[in-house]
């Protein structure tokens, strides 16, 4: 299933090597990187994670070179759901953290969350993101000067972590191939009493409709948290839970799990427990995903076009391309297109990723929109610009 370079890792929560395989997430290589992985469940604590995956160096390269968060042209282009999440996170933190505390947002992207903290009265703001363009974006869009380029493992060398009162990790923990090591190193740099705000996709809401088939198993998401397992992970690291809640988000976006923790409590690690609810959610999610995927593939099988353009170069396409090849449709694909300039010129499987304006080279091709959440808006934009027939999968 996975490539020769792939590695097997123990459970990031309890360190147990034994795991039950749940799903083989086969994906087309992007930029020559095989990011396929195997989803498994820990045999001891039931934590769900990818236990066979590409090496950490692949993920570092991916986040540095293929980011979609440092190419936002203006504040008007910031997605509405990103603004909603930022407002909710700051409101959540306001209940427990003084405005005089310094804030560090690790994995800050263009600075949407930091700008929201600033608007609400926080002054000492620091950010870090692996995307090289993040500092310039944060400065251009929001006037933020405290954002730097770097990975989480480099945070201690770049930011004054010993002076930070609140560390934000929003949309970060689900991505880390060395999750436990990264958190241990981070905690060692923080003073006792530092608060850590975490936002991750909430496993409790994986079954909320409508849902992209296997969408929670994206190119980058390799840990899957419920409130129980998130609290368990942090308490095993010596951090005490302060509050956890689930944030409702618009349909088509997985609701978020918010957790606030305090570092350096010195409390003993909890007894590890099995979590039957998580088992049921994942089992039902896999079944639901397969049913939805089969319906989408049936639409593709009925496509008679001699030329196909796949629009979208994200996780959905990474999973879709192997199916297209298996169905004998691969030879009809003439191009893969995406609006992210960081992807242009890169390869996806055996195809090159092109800019949308190259659609004019294929006026007779059927455009397959390879996106679940954005398919309607993409279809509308394409209809206004090009004469091509458009196929929506959902």
C-alpha cells in the first residue's frame, strides 16, 4: 500500500506499537511525494492515527512548498469559515486568558487568528508558519510584524516561548508526523502555567451530513481526535485540561473541537481507557464514505467525454486519481488544474498541475470538479469563464 520510504510509528498517545488497520488511504503522489498512509486504531488506548506513513521530511517539504495559506490576495479573500473560527477561538480564550498575556500562534498561516486577537485588544503577538510567504502575507493583509517562517520544531529558536502566556495550535495537531516528540519539545520551552489552545476536527462530528467521502483522511490529517483522546494525550504530557467544547461550523466543514490546557501541572498521567464511541464513529464513517464514493464513481463511469480536465489538486484529487486510473479513465485526462499558484508546474500522479487559464487549450474537454465543499462555487466560476461541460460528483 505504502511506498518503500514509508515508516511505521507507535501510538502518539500511549506509545504502543500494536494497532488495528482500519483503512488504506491510497493517494496519487503530489510533487513526487507519496503521501499515502494507513489509518489504524491503537490496540491499547484506541487512539486513531496513521501508523504507516511518509517520513517526516516529506511532510516538512509539503508544508513549505505546497501551502494554500500564503497566497491570499486580499482580506476580502479570507474564507468566511476562517473568520468564524478565529472569532470563536478568541472568544473561547477570553474566558480564561488576560489580554496582557503574550500570544504565540504556531501554524498561523497568513495571520487571520492573530489579527482577530489584535482587534480584541491583545498586543504582544507572535506567529510561526512553515509557508515561506506567511510573514509577508501577514504584514500585507493585517499589518502584523511578528510572524516568522519556520516549523513547530524550530519554534524555540525563533520565538520567545518562555515569555508566552497563550500558545495557539489551531488546525495543527492533526498534521504532525512526530506529534508527541513535537509537543514534548514545545512544553519544555514553556513556563509552568502557560495556556495552550488547541483546535482540531471533532471526531464526534465526523458523521454530520453532508460529508466528503474519506474527507477526514486528507493528505495532511494523520491524527483523529475526540474530546476524550485529546484530553488524554495532554494529561499524559503533564498538561491539565481547563475546558473543552465543540464549535459548530457551516455545513460541509467538520465542526471543531476546542481545548484549553495548562502546562506544567505535575499531575500524574491518567489511566488509559478504551473508547467504544470512537470505535462506532469510525466504523460508521468508513461505511458512509464508501457509499458516497461509489455514487460519485458511478457518475464518472457514465462520462463519455474523450477529454477530461480534473479541476482541483488537493486531497480529494489525490484519492480520486487512483480510482480514475483503475476505471480506465486515466488515459482521457488531459490536465489537472488548480487556482493555487504554489502548485502550478508540480506533478500530480503522472500529470502536471496547470493554472485555470490554460482551460482555453481544451475547449471540448469535460471538467470534472474534484472538490466536495467548493464544487458549486467552482462550477459557477467555470461557467462564467469557459464553454466546457462541467461534471459535479455530488
